[in-house]
C-alpha cells in the first residue's frame, strides 16, 4: 500500500515499500545431546534414527538444545557436532539452553539463539533432578488428543504414545507418533507411526487420501495407494517387513 512519508510544496509525496513483513509459524526439530561423549556410537544412533524416518527430517529446521550437553563446552567438539549435522543435510539454524562458552562457539558457527535459552548453566542438582524425572516418565504413555482440524504446515507429535485426531488433516500437515495414529476425519497429509522403531504400531484412517503413510520407517506414498482404498476406512500395519494397507469392515 502507498504510504505518505513526506510532503512537498506541490502536495503529498507517496512511496511504495518494496517489501512486506508478516508473521510466520515455524515448527522446528530440537536435538538434545545427553551429557555423554558425542562419538561414533552417538552418530551411529543418530544415523539409525534418520534412516527410520527420513521424510521427517528432510529440510526440517533444527535447533541444537544444549541443556544437558556440558561436555560440548569444548570448541572443537561443538564445532564438529554442528559440521556433522550439516553434513547429514540437517538444517541446523539455532541453539538454546547454552552456557556462555557454548553461545560464543555456536554463534561463530553461524547459529542464532532461539527463545528459551539461558546465559548460565543449570546447577548440577537441577540437572540430575531433570534426568531422574525424564527417566521416570520414559515408559509412561502420553497419548495426545487433537479435537480441531490440522491445517497445512502443522506438525503434531505424540512423543510417548498414541495420537488421536478427531477432525480432518489437510494436505501438507504431518502427524507423528511413537505409538498408533487414529484419524476420524479425512486424512490428506502425512502420518508416521512407530517413529521410535515400534513395528507393532498402526495407523487408522476413517477417510484415506494421505500423501504418505509410514510405520517404523517403512512408508508408502499416495502414488502407490490402491484405488479401492482411497476415501475408505483403513488400517495400516507391518507384516513381514512390508507396509500393508487394508480396508476396515
């Protein structure tokens, strides 16, 4: 829109700004290394996770959460980790919960601070309590219920249980769960169940038109869905390392 920013003797002079500033909702993946060596075993476990759910991490913005990584105060170790993540095509752009030295190193590596960080390390007793709380919650299910439609660009993640969506899921949306996924509306986005390697996880759709279906890293795209299954109620599961899609009822 033209804006009046100055006047002259001949009347108002208007200019047109050559840009717009608009808000954007951004979902980022956070990688939180534990307080243990970032060595060959660490990258072996990371590579296994990337192989299981490659479609989840491709081009996904990533934040490096240094809350528990006191061992990454060494400049060479932290730089090596950032370089290794970028070499794996992970879009690392920011950091949080970093100590003063980690802030300096990460900033020099081109990362930006993300809201939620701090300027001083957490005291050791607080760190130990967080670990104990995390361990206590590790095996407790935490199912997630979504009662509104999931819009394009949204990512819904049930980290320790099932994901239940009562409404529809738009094209471009992503559902991710360590357990099962249930969709009672039209499913047009991506659904990835058993992302922690749970091969017993299943996906249930009331109206199937998904862009991608995946269980424990095995996936099938829309182009490979049989016509007689489209817009039908189905269940998706693994059988003999094959992804099966069957009609319900």
